C-alpha cells in the first residue's frame, strides 16, 4: 500500500465501484428520450375517421418493452465489462 511521502500516512483506499449509477449514464437518458418519443407518437398518431389507429397503445407498449430489454442488456454488458477490467488490475 502506498502512502503520503511527507507524512508517512497510508493512502486512503476508495472501494472499487463497478459502474456509474444507472441514472447518471447516457444509456439512461437515451432510454428515457426513446420512451417519451414512443409515448408522444402513440398519442399523436391516430387513424382517420372510421379507420383503425395505425400506432395504438399495444404497439407502443411493445416498443417500450423492447427499449427496456435493450437498456437492461446494455447495463448488463457495462457491468460485465467493468468487472473484467477490475480483475485485470488486481
């Protein structure tokens, strides 16, 4: 363990953090923007009088589910990559 050369005190060891908290990542903000875009699109797009809605709530929920799955996979990959990097340094 290395220390401060002037005082001889041991250096403070900060616990290793695997990844940033999820709400501080770019992926989180992109996920939120994409979900907002799907919701706004689902609300704004409607069928003409007498025709079916081309982008209904069911489709919107399906796309939001796909976005959530993609977000979870990206976070899992980020955490997996962080563990490998930490293991290489020890």
